[in-house]
């Protein structure tokens, strides 16, 4: 018996929805590897004592001063020693000790070599003021708001090579360099600053085009174009990467490069492009500093102002070919490898104040030799090599 039901036409099935999730993130975990070449650089090995020594040299005078005048500034100077007197006695080539007129209290004065270095430091700043102040301007241009709290800017003066009293006379000093102090009366209060003052640009960064980053200038020097910007890599001796990390690193170099001076609001924070921007920002920041290095904790205050993620310090561990972590006396310094290993094949220019910092280090090494001669009873050959020059 034939069925009376009509066969139903077969309707085409809708295409299956296939969802592919691309996982391009590689969990890079590498053990820290010591590089003796960086530990042998004097300006890096003495970095912790260099800043308080220079600050004390500016506070003291060639005439004897009681130690009580500076002993209460230990926390502000951040001397490694518990007492300022002990710190001053560690560097007899820079500070000369004498006995006060009353109660046999110690008095200190600057040595001739330290006084000459202070004068040379001021002369270098006057002669190269445009270059040194331009580095602070580039730091502000890296901030999306084109301003940072005045207290944060004060902490960056040492790294940028500016004098510590740079903000003491705003109308005379910073105005001629294109900076201004923004207060609450201007209607723009920086919430991160305690007193509501911030450092900004007089022209708000509109007077000129955004500068090229050092990575872009490197690409222009090597390839004649900044279309594809690759981050220079420098392998430390004894550091080996796994195969999957090398493949990821090669793909990381081909990712689009976002300049620290460009808008990054449309970038996915969890993407590798965002990580490459963070590497570029930290590379540019360290390139502006005198020694192309800084304490890692000093960079934390710039996180929000530069648009960096919460745990941006992991970038230093994920990219050991770009940054080196120098562990010295319970502190961690971040060093930009390109500045010390690239030689002349780099767009990073030597800071005008670097030679002065090296001469401060010479005084520190001479002080160590003087103390060694005192303990052994040997005569001291000369007071200071720098004073003889």
C-alpha cells in the first residue's frame, strides 16, 4: 500500500558556527642570570651611594659646618648608613672632617675636588640647558595628560640631570624652558599630589610635533623607515631561551609598534601589542636618564601617569635581552642594555651630565683607597687625581 504522505523537501542546514580562540600569549618565566659586565661598571655599582653623596655636597660648604646641620636630613637624603656622620666618613676624598670648637663635635667641609665638581656641574647645566631640560619635556609628552604631580617631577630631577633646586624659583627657572606649575586656582588639580600642584607645559604640547622615540630613530638609521620598529636585543653571557620563547620573541618583534607619544586608548590591555608598547615606554624612559638606569621602585610612581599596567615590572623579567636587573645592596636597579652594549650603533645619546657623575664615582673610589691606606698605615699618594687635573 502506497503512503499518501508527501515527502518533505530537505532544507539546507545552516552553517555550523565555529569559534576559534587564538592563544598567542606565552608565559615567559626565566631565572635571573648575573652579568658581571654590568656589575663592573663603576657608575652602576656605586649608584646607591652616588645620589646622597651629591646631595650632601650641595648642602655643605668649603668652610667647616657642624654635622648637626645635616644629620636630621637622613631620611630625605636616603643615606644607606643609619647615621649621616658614618656616611660622610666613608668618603674622605669628598668631605674633610675636623673637630668643632665646642664639645669635640665633628664638623665637615667640602674638599677642593668636591667643590670643583659642583662648579663643573653648574657649568655643564648652563651650557647644555636646552638638551637637559628637553628630556623633562619629553617625559611630560609621554604622559597622556601632559602633566605630572610636582612631587613626582621633583623625584625625577636627579635621573634627568637637572639640579635639585630647579623648581625653587618657578618664574626664573622653569618658565624659560617651557614649563609651568599648575595649581588649584587654574582649575586643574592633580589628585595624586598632596598639595594639588602639578608640572605642565606652557603650550600643552601643541607648539611642535610629537618627537620620534629612540626606537623609531634606530629604525630610521638602520632601515631608512620607521614602518617596522624592532627592539634591539642583547643576549647576556650564559642566558639561553627556550625554543617556544624564541619563536614568541620573533613574532613579538613583528607586532605593530605604538610610540610612547601616541594615543594608546584603543589598544587591548591584554594583547601583545600592549606589552610591546610598555616595553617601548620603559625603553624611552630609561634612555632619557643620565645613566640609562634607575631603581625599580623609583619607576612605580610613574605608572599611572604613563599609562602602564598594574604589574608592569614583570616586563623586566620577560625581556632579559632588553633590560638587566642589577641587584646591589638589597636594592634592584633596572639597566637598559642598549646604552651599554650597542656601542655607536644606537640613537641613544650620552647624557651631558654623565661625565660629572663619573668624576663623583672617582672620588668615591679614591675615598676607599684613602681608608685602606689609613688602616694599613701606608702613606697616601695624592689627595685627588681630579684636583691635580
